């Protein structure tokens, strides 16, 4: 059962977090890398304990959870590596130049400093990767920010135990007291968003809850950045050429992707533009899905399906098998491009669970119109024919106007962690579309640039001194 | 006199801007660089016409205006240079890797795309550098975004003529119709902030007006980034050692800096911590300032001085000479650290004009307390003694917690344009402290990353193709 962090406890947590901020800010990148490595090692070492805890609370299978935990410790280690390599900062040095064309230039050196305490709302669907020690937490720590983690109520036991593992690992690696803490309960979360000691918020969850918290963050006397991932239907366009060439493969790929993890992925392909919805439905393999995260999740899934099916021109095309009486049978809905264009909101209606809406089109111009009517999404996918599918090529830049990641002949559910990953997109996919919540660029969300003018080496951050190594932009040239 | 852009005209402007966005987004960096070079050349060529227009409307001296125009065309050219060098994008390529530790990695390539139409509010105090063709305008154009420029009412004639020069230059350089337009009037500005076709706002001005517009931008159905620079008192700390060694030099430097341009600089040093306020006042050279921008500006200056002087413990220490009956005589106020700590708001009260508040401290601990009570500022300065001023060294990282730029034995009014410049800072200095509004990094405000997964070369942006040149992060290594 979830507990409610009391206002008194929250105050103490935030005080400790604020007090630790300056200490953390002055740690070297190597020291922060050591903390992240220690956190990763502790997670791996606790896998035998954490995975069963996660299974009991989320009903996700062990294989998925083990893989997710591996991903979670990997991303901490990748950030540690990039910290040591100096690749997470954006360091710029402009030496004094009396001949600078607009007038003499002083010595100016720019690096980044951490924002301070970061409030992270854990997500319900990834108890490790977007949970207590997930991407937002390690990104903030890599930036040198303390983390106050608002636990998701869907897995309280796992959250508390993971928090203990994380806190112990960080402390053993020399992190200051207050660098990490767990809080629980809606009221504590709301109060923390409003608290002046919190300097940034990261959130993954529903559009309703996320927008409410975003509004609170903007309305503060001192507004703070709110990095919210609020939902996406991840549209897919199957071109006529692709359909002619690979109908069976596309049907199998779609079925596997939209039912993966019982459809509880933020990158689930929820809207699929196809030339022939009936044929695609018929080509689907038998559909099954496991139990959903919580009874509430299952209930909301059924409600959202009913609401979507009640839209004009939308009907249920197929109901899959209900595995083990889980209450979460996969559902395929269908409509036409014309109907969707008459009610564009259906294109952005996320049914969180194993459901997909097929949108049948008659010609390319209808596809262009539907693409233009898309809102913001985490991903957008083209299923293209072999060489020479000019329609598919033309769709790529158009889909890029609506998504943070564009895929070609692939499915969006997998999200690798790397330097080039972009997990975000125009609102509501993200409240901060210029940022990513996955990949090494996620660290930049918690940093702020500061320039130092004519400051002597003795008072400069190490990476700005004349003898610093690592990648820098020096007098307009990349070095290191 | 200012005119009001009608709702019908505004709608047509925004429609044309939105229509041009896709065309501009697909221009190459070289093509955008050519547009910026053309804009710069046109501004320089029109100097003989624009500078007198500016002088008539702003009362700023020709020498200042000529220098400001030179800065303005320079920054357009610097962005053009960096565009050609590929230094404004953040390009990352991760090749497919079956052995990626968290699981096989697809080919993933990340670049940036422009946000779309940008609404720029010109500032009153820099009719060129933060005006119609100022830093925000050229940053947005460099990013590939069309610009809708809300003219400042303080120099309507100059705004209209500059807009004609800019529009003609851009058109001649191949920019699409709608890439640049001017609108006028408070209501048009407010309506544009709310319009869904506008995708970002840049603003330099008062905290009251800026916060109102920020709130509107956040409250939209689709919130958009609001890059607002809302004010700063640019605190200066004169250490005891500095005061012992260089009292006269510091007094002269301060006088020159806070009266420069009649104190109408966002980087004016408005709060000065000193060991001896009476001695600093006595050491100041004769103070004069020219006419302020408008009678309204002068009136607000006098009001703000009266309000600050009415605060407990604050008094007027010196009134300078009123040059040519301009109504804008420089004013020095004084208070004590103890009084300021009792009413920290006085430390953040910006008197826009030639005024500075001296804050006399008795010991180092009082300085630390005042620094901790500072809000967010564009700049913070240490006037330090010669080698071994440990107090000054200790202040640098503390001041960096409150400012976007930290200076050592220098004055903050000058703001060079370069790669390492940072013009921004914690709120209210900026509503987006992770960004800068001056320097080449300012372009990033108008870009959004997009990753392409398994997309063939033929559909990739040029900078992501295998044969692309230019700086990139490839499989975790910097190249180019």
C-alpha cells in the first residue's frame, strides 16, 4: 500500500536536498561517474531481490523485468562513461581578442552548472527504467543535482527497497546526505512541485496529471522547468508499396509491437494508417496480452476503448483472446481517414493498453491530410516498400514535424539508450520538446550555462582552465 | 506614433509565416547563411539612413548607435559563419550495434529541426541589437524559423524602415514570402502569443509585461517556450582587498558603467556591495547622463528611485548633474547589508536608468548572507584584490549560483557576441535559464531534436548521411 509522506517529512527531505545541492555541484565529473557506477553495481547485485518484488507488484514477466533492470544499470554506466569523457558538458572558451570585429573581446569561458534539487515522478509502466533509479534519476545525478523521487503508487514495495539500494550505494560512493530521497503520495508530490527549493521536475505519466503539475510549475513565483512526457499515439503509415510487398510481415510486426508489455509502452503504435483495414485485421496473428499493471489500469483501458469506439466512424474490428482471464484482451479498432479528419482528436486519443486504431485511407492525399492533422508524438513510423517508394521518402520530413523520433521499416516500442536517442516530441508528447528523457542528451535538462569573464584560473571550474582536457569549442574550433 | 496591427492583418501575417515555415525548414545551412549575410550587408548599407532615424526616436548618441548597428550586422555574420561550419547543430550518429550492452542497437541519427514561427518582442533600450534585426531575429532565422517581429513602441519609424530593409534583403537572398513580418501594438502582441501558429516567443523587457506574456504562453492548449529576459540588478561585490588597493579605479569604473547609455542597460550594475559606502560615494567622479529613451522611461525611473528610497534603511547618497535639463540625473542610493537582509526585495529592485544602490557591509559573513539572498541575475561581478584575495576566489562559485555570467575585475555593461557568451540567468533574469539570448548558442532556443531510426540516406537530412562533413558525435566520438 502507498503511504503518504507527511508535510513535516517532506520539509525535512527538501531541506536536506537543498543542503546537498551545493556539495554535489562541486563534485568532479569523475566523482559523479563513480557514484553512478556504484548505483549500477548495486542495482545489478540486488536483481535477485528486486525482480521478484517488481513482478509481485506489476505482474510483468521476469524476463521483461530482468531486461529492464539491465537497461537501467546500463544507462547509469553509460552516463558515467560520458561524464569521464567530458561529453555531457558544452564547454566553450573564447580567449580575449582585441581585434574581434564588433569591438575588443574579453576572455569568456562558458560551462554548465547543475540546477539544484530535481523532483522526479516515477512512471507506472517501467518500474526500473522509468522508476526510482530510472533515466530521470541518473540524468539528474549525472548533472550534479540531488533527486527527490516521488514514488509511483503502483509498486510501493519495490520503490522503497530500490530507494534503499540507491541511497546506500550513493552514500558509500561519497554522495552527500540528501542527494537522494523517496517521497510518496499525491499531496507530497504537489507540495514539492510548488516548493521553492525544487528547481526542476521530471514527469512521465498521463496528460491530465502531467498538465496539472506543469501548470503548477509555471505558476510558481519562480517558475521552473517541467520536463513532462504526457502521452503519444505513435502513428504508423503503411504505404501502398509496403502493403503490397510485406502485408504478412507488417501484420505480425504490428501485432507484436502493440501488444508488447500488454500495450503499456509510451511508444506503443496506437494509430496505423493502412490502405486496407479489413485485410490488415485479417492478416493479424492471434492476439494475446498479459495482465495489466493494476486493476485501475485495466479499468481505464476499457473505458478508453469504449470512448474511442463511440466516436463517429470508429468501430471495433477485432478483440483478441483474454489470456488467463486477465481482463486485458487486445483490441483492434478501425476508422477511415475521412472520419478521422472530421474528428482529428481520435488521432491523439491514447488507449493505454493493448489497442490499436487502424485508419484506412484511399489515396496519398488523404494520408498527407491525416499527417498534417497529427498533434505531437514521441515517434512516427513509415512502413515503406523496397527501393523507390517515393511516397514513403516524402513522408519522412512531414512526420518529423510531429515526432521526436522517426522510424523506417521498424517498430517504435523499443527505445535504445545511446547518444543519438531522442525521446520527446511536440506537445503533448513532451512539455519541453527541445529535450529528451532518454539517452545521454537527457542530462542537459538539469544544467544551466554560466559564462566566466576574465576570471583567473584559480576561481574557474576545472574544465575551463587553460590546462583542461576534454572536448571544448575554443575560439570557434572544436578541440579535444 | 505606434499603429495597431488589426486582427485581420495579424491573421494574414501569421498565415504567411506558418506557410513559410516548411520552406525555410528545408533550406540548407548554406542558404540560411546567405540570407543572414544579405541581411547584414543591407543593414550596413542603410546605416546612413537608420542611425539618424534611431537618434530621433531614442535620443541615443550617434556613436553609440553606429556601434550598436555594427554589432547587429556582426552577429548576423557570425551566425552565418557558424552555420556554414556546422557548429550550430548538435548532430549525433549511432550506427547499428548488435553488441550494444543493453541489447542490439538500431541505426539512430539525431539532428535538430526548427520549431516554426517565432514571435520576437523587440526591446526598447537597444533599437538595433535587440530591435527588429536583433539577436533574437537572426537566431530564429539561423535556426530556420520565420520571424514575426512585434515592434517596440519607442521607435516605430525606425522599426518600420528596418523591417523593410530586412524583408527586402531576405527576399533578394531567396527567403520565402512570410519569412519575416512586422506587427505593432499591445493587442496584436498578446493575440500572437496565444495563436497556435506561433511556436516560440522571445521577449526582452519588464518583469510585469514579460511575466504576463509568459503566463499566456504556458496556458495555451499547446504551451510553447517563452524566452523572456525580465530584469536584473547585476550585483557587484567589492572585496576589502580590492577597495584598499583600487578605490579610485573602482569608483571611476562603477560610475562609467552604471551611467552608460543613461543606465538603460539590462546589465547595468545596480547593486554594489562595498566596505565603505560613504567613501565610495565620495570617490565617484562627477556623474552625468544623457536624456532617457522616452518621457515615460524617465517617469518610471523617478518613480522607482522614490520607491526604493522609501524602503527602510535606504537613503539617497548622491544626485548627479542633470545634463541639459534631461530629467535623468544619476542617483546613488545607499543602505546596509543588515537592512538589505531584512528586506531582500531591495536587492532585486531594478531602477531602469542611471542609478546604483550601494550596500555597505561590515564583514565577510554579511557578504555571504547577502549573496545567498540574491535572486536570479544576468551577471554578477567580483572586484578583487591582487593575487591571494581568497575571499574573492570563494565568491565566484557562489555568485555563479545566481547569475548567467560572472565577471572578475571588469564591469558587466558590455556584452560581447561570441560562442562562449551567456546572456540569461536564474529567474527573473530569464524565464528559460538553460538558454542564452546573446551569442551563437542563442540559436538552440529555436531548434528541436529529432532522431531517425533505420532511415535510408535518401530520406535523411543531409547532415545525417554517411557522406556528411562537419562536426558530429559518431558512436560516442567527436569527429569533423
